[in-house]
């Protein structure tokens, strides 16, 4: 009995030692150094240093086993400071939770922490990582270093030491400047199931070692610079995948057809790459797929129909815009040919639409609305010549010389009855060579596997072909074959006389045709010069009147009326048009017009329309002027922006001229229309269409003071969509691309139906070509300024996208972009909203309290919040184009429902009657009317109204 009592006592003592006891001196020293390195150690609530961390009682946030520290959990405490250099002396550490604090400085090495299983250091400010950080982490299961500016200047590579962590299941290194190649060993780690490397600086292909790996989640999206490249074939062999983010890179080639083997795939985002080719049918039919994003690639062919809702595909080269609609036969044939040569990007990016004769298809020429020439030499094409070209019976000329084509010439090419030239010289084609008719010039020189004299006899076995004349100079240069005649005949006999006459006649006809073409060209050139001179002469007479002016159309599209504003050239120093055109005047002058209108409005009448610019008519104030409401004689309402004389600096005049230039070049229902401008002395006035509901900012931030009704969520969605459409038009749908530079809620005006129009174009800049930026002086409004513009002065259209994202945040929260009176954490709306948007609870609390049915609309609010976050991303290349925003918002705003009101009397008939009965009734009425006309000598009875008019023909009969 005594022995059992002794054994029980010893066991109790042992178990007690696991949870309490004097802390190991090394562990205590590290904890004490950790506390001393903090700027705010009081947040730990640790007792004085003389106490024992392993208790009893245990220090807060510390877990021990016996005398050794095994866990430190200080996440979300707001701690700041540096970690101790000797942190790895905590050799029994198993779990570390340092995420979402403000730790800074270098990360200490974790070398030798062989017991460490979980390490979370997300959302801190660590700036460097030691080269031996991952050495000896043999028990590691999960590690996350996301969102730390590690080695910000040069980046850092994932070291090979990590390969020894064979138990690793989750590696998350999002946005922490990982650079270089994607390591091969990551694809062979046996337990790794989650790999998240988004928003870094990787620049390699996905290694072949990833084929067959057990990865389930792989996030490699949005790499800085060119990003990850290469084809995606390896993805199709990763059968365990269920969540794949590869967007925002430079992946190329087609989506692999083998991706149908990834039957566990639920989400695949491939948008913003350089993918080409057709969408594999087995991709869209994957059983678990719920989200597929393919926007901004060069994908071709038809858009497949899918059963899931989250499918985006904008900005590709699809032949049709409607899912499920097949391409036309000619386009199908040409795309099949393109697939045979591996979809070269130069062709995939230009072969758009469903008709090769209506778009700018590189290398394709048409005649009578059909593809007749395929001219693709010297393009480094590789692959095979698809037999699909044999289905294009309209082809006359096929030129594929000087490429790297293999395989054979398709036999069905002999069935192209209109074919006259086939140039496949200087490739790597193999025999056999089909036998073409004598009317086809076949050039095959420079194909090592083909004989020097390929068969050219008629398929019917008739006499050998006559040697044709040398091809004209527009034949693609090859290995001497493009200027040489077709291969020599097999016999030495002379051609028959009839054939010689035929050749001479053809030569004579060719000479006449050349003469006619040259004559036609000369006539066209002369005609062009005459028209050009006439236009210049007409242009010289545009501003002959000293009281001249500028003409701009009314905003209403259904009228031809113009408003003419007179510039009075009086003795008091009024300014003429020539004096107005200072600085950028040559640019502005291209927008001026003085076409005769139906009526003229003098400056005095314009002054009268605003009641002498009275304060009661003020609509708003800007940096350089005041906007007044005005009413013309015919009752038409206008808005007049009057530049104040005291502000007429060069900057103000530049903005005045910029508005005239831009608004005379663009016209869109979601951009405020300029009706004209006026100049007199020091006065500068711009006249716009009047929008009765004023600026969006009034309805979001000042509605209580102005006794306005708060905007509903439906109205806010429509406003966001209207603004997106207007900005999309400025960025990509006009002849010249413009950057607004000052998009904000006070520059968004609402009409009487709360539809939005973008205004104030004084800061607009022409956008540079491609992805280049333009350097300009800083302008705009803080709170809406994109970071790269505010810091460097460099700007692209993506700066407007950032501002649009902030406007969306305002629409959701009812909070202004910048408010110094708000608490510091919410003072800048963009940065605060970006942090809380992913937390649905916080997002729900952030929604404008005036919105009704928040629960009902929350799903769409989440979608808009995600869009706003993308638009307001810190890096420009991570922001979408405005076209993407239009697509997202249109899917939420355009919810059509049939009208409830019955309108049976609209046509003057009962629409519930059968159609046959309606027609018979109309015919009987028509007969009665005709009889009355014949018999009546007095007044003619009225023709029956309504249905009869709908049956009149186009010419009124």
C-alpha cells in the first residue's frame, strides 16, 4: 500500500512539472530581452521581471511545459519594437503567434528551432530576413510571413534549407518581396498542400517538378514586373488542385486541354495574362467548379455556357459576345489553323470577332467579303499546317514561307478551286506533296525533306503544267524560291500553240489592268489633294467675324439646334478668339467650330439668364470659379461656370482651355455635355447642361442639412455604374485616351432620375500609349490621389481607377474620402476600408446606416467592396481596367422586371384578344373606312386608330 502511495506522489509531482516550475534561465533571458525591445511592453501585462514566466501563475500569452517555454501568443495586441537577436534560444518553442502587430527591424534567425511547428508573423513591419532563417526547422507544419517588407530593395529568394522541412503543409509568403525563380523542391515536398506566394517578385515558369504534386491551393497571382511566364501545361497534371490563383502574370499559350483531369477544382483565376487559344470544353464542365475568371487575355473562339454564376471573360478575342454561340465557319477554320501553329500572340491578339473581313486581322486579306489571301511569312511559326484551311474555298493566295512548319502539306488543299499561289518554302515540311492543278504556283524550295522538284502534274494525269511567269515582287522572300519560276518541266517539248496564245493574251490583259490601276491611283491622289486644299480654304474662313465665336450642339440628341455665343469685341478691352489661344491654343483650336446655328445668345443675355450672376443662382464653387444656374428664353435650363477674374492665372486659363478641348472631342451620356463657352474681356464662361440633383457629395455627406432623402442602394449601384461607363469611355473608347485626374464625388452630378455624369475636365491629360506613364504636376484632391501619382508625379489611367475605387467606398459607407475630424484610424477612407473589407462583420458595420435592407443587399455590397479594394490597390498594375468595373457593376445593377401596370389602351386595342380576331377586326374597320370614302359626299369619317397604323409599310403605303 505504501509503495502505491509513493508512486502516486511521484506521478503527481511529474505532471505538475509540465505546467509549472522555475523557468529555464535561457528562456527567461529571451523573454526579458523581448519585453525590453518593445516600445509598449505594458500591453503584455507581464509582471515584474523578478517573477517566474512559467508560474504559477503563468505570464499572460506564454505557455510552458515544465520549465521550458513552448508557446508565445501575442497576436493582435498592437505591439511595436524589435525581436531579440537570440530568439532561437527558445529551443522548445512549438507555436508562435506574432501576427498583426507592428514589429519592425530584422527578423531574428529561427535556425535550430527543431520543435517549432507553427509560426505566424503576418502583418508586421519586419524589413530583413537572415539567410539561415529556415535552417533546421524539421518539425515545421505551417509558417506565414505575409505582408512584411522583407528586403524591400533587392527581394529575397526562398532558400533550399526549407526543403528539409519535410512535414510542411502550409507555406504562406504573400506580399513579402520573394524574388527569383519558383524553387523546384516546392513541387516535390510530400506534405505541402497550400502554397501562397501572391504579390511578390517571382519571374520564372512553374517548374516541371510540380507535375503530380499533392498541392490543393496554389496562389501565385500578381507578381511584380513581368511576373511568372510560360505555359500552364503542368497545372493540368496536378489532380488535387481545388483553388488556383494565377492572375496578374504573363502566362502564355493555350489553357491546357488536360485540365479536365482536375476534377476537384472549385476556383480558377487566370485573368490578366497572355493566354491564347480556345477555352477547353472540359474546363467549364468540371463538376465542382464555381468560379472562373478569364478576363484580359487573348482567348479566342466561342464563349462557352456555364452552370455557375461567377464566370468573367471580358477583354478577350472571342468571335461572339454571347455565351453558347458558335463562330462562323471561316473563323472556325482560321482558328483551327492558328491552333496548328500554336496560337502566336501577334495573330491571337488581332484575330478578333466573327468575320475576318471586318476587323484588322493580321495577315488576312479579303475580296468580295471573303478571305482570299493568307500572308504569314517570316513570323517564326512552328507547328503544322492545319487541313482546316482546305475548307476556305475562297483562298487564292497562301504564303507561309520562311517559318518553322513541320508535317505535310494537307491533301485537301488540292480542292481549293480558286487557289493560285501556295508558298511554303523554307520550312521543315515532309513528303508527300499533293498534286496541284496547273493553275497553282507551288513554291517548296528550302524544305530539306522534300525533293528539289516536287510533283506538279494535274491530278487528272493530263499534260504537265506550263512554266508560269515569275511571281510578282509581293511574294514573301524565301530561299530563292520567291522570285524563281515553278520547278522545271519533266519533258523538253514545247508548249502547245493554244497555250502560248493563251499566255500572250493573258500577258496583254495584265498590262492593261496595270495601266488601269495606275491611272485610278493618279486620279485618287489628285482628288485627295483638291479636297485637302478645299478643306484648308474653308478652315481659313472659320473666324472671319470680329464678334465671332464658338458653336457647340445642344445636349439633346434629337435636335439639330446649336447655341452660338458672341464674343463682344468692344472698346473696353474684350478678347478675340486669337487672343484666347495662348499656351495650348494650337491644341484647342482643333476643337473650335463656327457653323451657323438656329439662334444666337449674346453675352448680355447669358448674364441675364443667371439674374446677373446672383448669389441665389449659385450651384457650387470650385478652385477657379463659381457655377450658376441659368434659364434661357425658351425655358431651357443651363449651368454657367464663371471664372473669377482674381483667379485668372495661367493655370486657370489652362484648365479653361482644357475643358473646351476635351468636351468638344468627347460626348457620352455619362459625361456632362458642354454647350458652349464665352469670352469677354477678363471674363471666361463655360456653359453646360443643367443637372437638377447636383453633386453626389451632397447626397452622401450633407443630405441632412439640405433636407434630402438618403440614396437607396439601387441608386448608388446605378451611380457607380454610370461613373464607370463614363470613365471607361474616356480611357478606352475615344479616339484619344484621356486621364481625368480629379474624379471625386463632388465632380459627379446627378440628373432628375439620379443618373450620374462625370464633370470638371479642367485637369484632364492625354494618356500615353500602352502602359507608359506621363509625368505631370500634382493636381487633384487628397484622399482620391493614387499613391504613385502623389509620390512621383507619374500618372496613367490607373490613377483614375484608384479614385473610382474611393468613390465606391464613399457610396457604400456614406463617409468622405478624407475627414480630419474623424478618428485617426478612419481619417483616410481608402486605407481604412481596405483593411476591413475582407472582414464581413466589420464591413457590415461600415455600411452607411441610412441604407435600408442592408441584409438583403449585403451580398452585392460585398461584391462592390471587393471591386473597390481592387480599384484602390496601392500598385497600379494590380488595379483593373474600367471595363472590368463596368462588367461587375452591370451584373448587379441591371435587374430587369416586367412592368406591373396594365397598358391595354396603349395601342387602342384589347391585347388579350387572339391575334387572328384582332386582324379581322382591323380589316373590317378598314373596309368600312374605304366604303365611307367612296360613298360620302360630305365629311370623311375618322380612320380607326391604333392597330391599323402598325400595319403600314415602311414607305407609308
